């Protein structure tokens, strides 16, 4: 496997996904093997940040004291244009099927991807 690309979990403004060189599957969570076929032959790519809203969930009660200042906030499932699905924050007025684009913002002291409607 090649050198990992720094992504937002490492403080870089990037969304990274993996493709399997054996079966072509795509996955968002970084693993050392393909979730579909078990192959360790994976490549990492930087995503464009463009996608479509698959589901939304407005959070009105803070789970932790650090997130209380952000309530209410929207948790989205986004189908990225590259073919993987990810969970992320986004604008509260987003609806299923909206085309979105990721930027990055601070949430409870961490850098996180944040989706807004694509213009
Ligand atoms: Zn595979």
C-alpha cells in the first residue's frame, strides 16, 4: 500500500477514500483490506467533495457539552460523486437529493467536512 494521504481526521482539508485494485470496490473508512473482497491491494484518492444528499438527520439535543453550542445541527449521509457514502455535517436546510459540495469547518474543536448546497 502506498503512503496514506492526510485527510481531515489528521487536520488536513481533504476527504480521502480507497479503491480496491482487485475488485474495484470503493470505501470511505480507511481499512487495511477491502471490505468487499478482503484484498489488501488498496489505493487512496482525494475526493472532490462533490456529492448528493442521501439522508439528513437534524440533531436538536447535544450529545456532549462541546457540541451544545452547535445545536441544532444537521448530520448528513452523502453519496460522493466518486461512489462512496460518508457521514458529515452540513447546512440545516439541505434535503434528500440536493447536490452538495464539501468545505471544512471547526466543530467542537475539530476540523470536519461540512456540506453546503452546490451552486
Ligand atoms: Zn475488493
